[in-house]
C-alpha cells in the first residue's frame, strides 16, 4: 500500500428540502491513492458531513449502486481510483456529480425508477419460453449461454444511461442498458419470441435504430457489457436472420451507410437520404412512392443547405472516392468473407495466449 | 395502512424467492427492502449453487458433505430437506431463465467446490448470485401481484397482545415518512451481519437488521458464534475472491513458495472446507511464513486463460481494479476475511421462528443447515429452498385468517425513537467512529482464532459502544434520503449482533467449525454437540443462554479430516 495523499473532492450538492439551488462543495480527503473515489466520499461522510447522500453498498462494482459522474465522465465511484481521477481533474479537484439523463433526488442520488427501470420494463425483461418446460434442463449450446453472459453481467448501475448521447437528444430512446437486457433474451435459445422481440425493438422509433453508434456506453460500462455491441447484434439479428425492414428506415439507413462507405470510402451525403428511404437502395429511394414522399418532405432542408452554401450541386452529385479506397474494400472483403458472422464477446476467447486481451472474435453460433 | 397477507422484509434471493412462492399460493404479498432489490448482497455470491442433479451423484452424498462441513452441528433433518430439494429448485431456476453454464453436450455444466466429495456446483461464470438475483427480479417485474416497496427501511417488528407478529414499522427512505404495515405473516430475509466486522466481504447493507429486530421481540438466536472467515479475501479491502478459483484448480502458497495445504488437508488440499483452509492460512501467517502484508498467495495462473475468461471473469476484474494484479499472469495476495454468519434467528424447516407469525430465511436465519461451517455454494441453495418453503407456508396459512390490526402505538413509539435521535446533543462520538471501533474489535478478537480473554475484552468494548451508540451524533435532520439516520439505527442493530456473537462464542468452550478456541482447541462432542441459543434478558442485562439439541438422522459424528 502506498502512503496516504491529500485529494480534493468537489461534490455537487443538492438538498431538495433546503430550497436552495444545487451547488458545488469542496472536501479534503486523505487516502491511499489506490483507494476509490467512493472511499473518498465515504471518508467525507464519516469524518465531516454524514448528510452527503450517495447510494452505495458492495464497494466492489457488483451491486451497481454508486453510479456518478467523475470529472464529467460517468462511472462507478467504487471502481474509479483516486489517483486516476486526479489525472483527469481540472485545477486539481476531482469533481463528483450525479449521473446524467436522470432526475436528481438529493446530492448524488438520482431517480432511476423514472428512467432506467421504466426502460428495462419496456423490453419485456423476462424469458418467454414455448410451452411447458422440459422435465430436466433445456439443452442449449454451451456458447449460447456464455454469449448471453456478457449481457447477464450487467449490474443495472445506469452508468451507460447517464453517458448515452442519444438519450440526451431523445429521452424516449430505450437506451443502452435496456437494449443490452433485450439481447440477453434475444440471444437466449430458450426464448421463443425472438422475432417478435426484434420486430418490436426495430419498429419502435426509439428502439435499436435510435442508437447513434457513439461508443459512449461501451467506454463507461464498468462490467464490459458493451451495450452498443449488443444493440448492433440486435440489428444484425433483426436484418440478417429475420429480414426485418423497419418502417423507421433504420435498416435502410444502416445499409445505405455501409454500402456508401464500401463504394466511396467516405460518406456521400446526397446518396444517404434516398438510400435510407429506399431500404438501402438509391434507385428504390427515388422511385418508390413512399420513399419519394419522404424525400420530398426533406426537400426544404436540402434547399436551405444549397442557399447557405453548405451543399453545392457539384459536391452533392460528384462524390470523390477516398484515396486508397481499395483498402476499405479489403476490410469489407475480409469481414464478409468469413463463414460465420463475427461477434465480439469478452467471455469467449480463443486458446491462443498471444491474442490481445479478450478481443478475439468468435463465431457467435447464430448464423 | 398498507396490509398484506405476507410481508417479506429483505429482497435478496431468500426474500424474493419467498415473495414469489407466497404469491403462487394466491396470497397478497408485499416485499420491503432498504435498497433496490438488485442491489442486495446475494449479488456477491460468485461461485455457484450446489445440487446433486447428476445421476452419478446423490442427495445423500451432498447431505453428508454438508453435515461433515458443519462439523456435525447442522441439523440433519433440515440438511436432508435442503439437499433432496436442491435438484428441482435448480431446474426451476433454469426454466425461469438463469443462464447456467453448459457442458459441450448442452447440458448443465458443473465445477468442483470446497468440502464436496463430487463436483456438484452449478454456475454462471463467477456471477451466479447476480444472475439468479436478476432473474428472480425479472419474475417480480413480470408478476406485479407482489407489491414492491423499494428503498423502505424497517425499524421494528410489531406484535399483538398475544405476542403474535402483526406487522412492521418502516420508514420510506425517499420521503422520510413512517408507515405501519399490517401483515398476517412477516418473513425476515435481510441477510447477514458482516458489517459488524471490519474488514468483511459483506456489503455496507449487511448490518444484521432482522437478526436484531427479531431478537428485540424475543426470538431466540442460534449458533451466533459461528462466523465464517472466507479463505480468499483481499487484504485491507476485504473483497472476495471466489472459491471457484480453487474449484478451477488454483493453488495456495506461502511466502516460502510452499503449497502449504499439503500439511493441513493432504487429500482435499485447497478444496478442504473453508474453516480448515482459513485456519491453515492464518497459521502460516501467524508463524511467519506469510508475506509482509499479512497474506498468502493464491495462484490462479495454473488455470487456462480461456477458462479464466469464461468462468472467472469477475475475479479478473476484481484483481485488475482493486489489487492491480493480472490474475492470468501472477499470484494474488489473499487472507482469511469475515464472510458469512452461519447463525441467526432460530427457525424450523418452514422458516417459522419461535414467535407466531414470524418467519426467517436466508442468512439472517439459522435452520440450521450450516452448523459450524457452511460449505461454499450452499448459501444460495439455503436462501432458495427455505425462502420458497417459508413463502409457501406463509401463503397457505394466510388463507381464511383475518388481517390483524396492529396498534398505532408501535408507530408512535418508532417515530418518538427517531425524533429522539434528531434531538440528540451533537456531543457524542460519530456513528462512523463507533462502527469502526466495533469492526476492528470484532476482527481482532473474534475471528479465526479466539480465546476467552480476548472475547471478554471485546464484550467490554461492545458494552461501552452500546452506550456511546445511544448518543452518537447525527448530522442530518432531513427527511429525504437521510442515510445518516439509517446509519444510526443500523449501528444499534449491529451492536445487538455483536453482543450475541460474543456471548455465544464465550459460552462454547470447545473448537468446532468456525469457532476455534485456542484455550479449548479440541472438539468436545460430550459437552458441546448442541446449539447455543440466546434471548434478550431485559435492558442492560446479559442475554439469556439456552441450549438446544442437534437433530441427528443418519450420520453419527466422526473425526473430521480432509
């Protein structure tokens, strides 16, 4: 153990009974730098002000109680070291504030029922097997159970909900935690409602296509659940396995996007809209009545862009290929050339000890 | 006044299982928890759940291992029930959706665990408790017939004039309101009391609330001296490293590089029962063969990397985040640490305590299936089997019986008690200071090795702390999320737990299971093959001690070697 050091915790206080606005309060703590921000907060409570409120219990990143934002980044207080937090602190003070995207009740405590648990309830979070259970256990592939273990590892701490950028824009978005929970059933071979679940999540305008692929949830998740990866797997299963083409054009947008990158290497924006509306096809986007209607609806935006000089007819129509675009295509060939669909799962690693930590791809057994 | 046929207090595995099973009987069920149910400490059970499901295995073998593990203090009728019902319970969990590990044929896979003569531990990586807890909570979300009171703190149990339990007084943590609940039956399921010790693997919520509340209304507590020290916890923080690591093949070494379990348990080695392994480690450390930080080494590097990733991933994270150790590359330093209370509120195989209408299940109860020492992966089983049985019993019993009308006087009493806490002069010690002294004292004097002198010293400290706790300073006078007030109430619960542990440990003048008395180093079946129970004896008086027989069915006590 290292020597104890002094740290300053700048904590966001809010007491709903005081009638005062939320404010920052500085506290000095003295602890081994390997100890956690939670240990620091507990020292404040123990020595100085026991009215400071934070949910916490296990101190070991298991119970999921102590989600906060530390120097603006969503995390569990119990598995963020003081020394690490100090490195990202500005002016030497470690800021601790309640999680985002959820209403604050008191100090560092937010109302998870109002947001997180409501969304969990939304995804029908229980197994729906077909008929009577077998006499013994369900016989299912070993890999399938290890595969869903990554989403079972979710401790419902809400840290991803706090960090989610889509939720900031669309509070109705089902969100990373609940969608990861949804994958836990979609990926479970015992569940008999896979297609219904996927159709529901694809057709919901706040469902799987509402994720903007920003990686924030993957970055902050303390349990390596990688919620965004689970959302992407929901999309792949919805489209590749069940051919679900949602009415929100989520499927078309993603397919259009990927095809454009394969062809040009960078995003050809003028092509994206018609392809999105045309279930990935630029042609269909321009001839199918529904797609045309939607395109026309977006016309004023395009015209405004033209007028403001954000779009020029030349740029819109003639999109240059990325120099070395062949290399982009090679990536596509490499990935699409696999017999099985590639999925990343931290619980599944190969035997080869030289592979990078937990990042080896494996067939998901879904194809 | 909220009223329920069955009111469950505590929403970990035992509580949730009891609530679901009472609801299956058609009872109107309420479940109260001071934390959101998925925050409960059942989460921390990593390794798995035992069941003799394999046709090659037998429940008798599981039961014998449990009896032997208990150092013959476990009640064999209860152990038989638990082990016989284990396979069906496991299958039911599997059917509900628990993602148990599969073998290559797609059937349930199992791992080896300590003190067991066969591999019969079923698991979900090393998050078994979490996986089961979350699946049961899924069922609570599905069946909204169970009314959930999440973040409500129970302060006291209420009895009618005949002594029958008729409800409970609670505080809604979110708004500070006090509420009297009426219930035909109350099932206690608040878990263990590890916070009485420091360090401990237990979460901050494990403050022995129900043990103290039941004790205060006269329910006898049993086997309280039996406190398990887990062999593999991180020094300082006390965090748990699952027994599953040894189940997967990890070895223990002392600082001389010696695989010391050869000396203590030549047959089972690292997979001897927990009391045996913890004592072996403590002996190595005490005799100077530990590392300078008072630890020995757990070497998990012998387990294949692929296997660590799929089966011990949580430990990989704990090592990385809390000890700065990559367990796939180097040994991790560990020591015995407070982990589990075998004792608790004396209850029968349907969870009924000595007080009519009051049940206790899970770690706060003592059936007693664990006796002097609990086997790894038997605690999840205990919570589920007896949670289910108590829920069913209470659910059936509620039919046709009238809803009691608990007296509002009990609510007034509790409100007055809380007002008095707010009215305290701010001159007393801080709650945190008292708690810290309590934890350090218990860990020093009442851990792996004990003697009368040390235990009596500890009891003196606890007696003083009881007085200090009555006037401890509380900073927060607010209503919304007043955690300071709850801490003051919990501290008093913890002191009741500590006192009854110490009194029982002083009383048992022998060494059995987790209780090792250096002044009485042998097991003494002639005098002490019996349970010690304690009851309150009026304010300021030492608890009253009684004995009860150990139920024997088919296994006579034998010498215990591993």
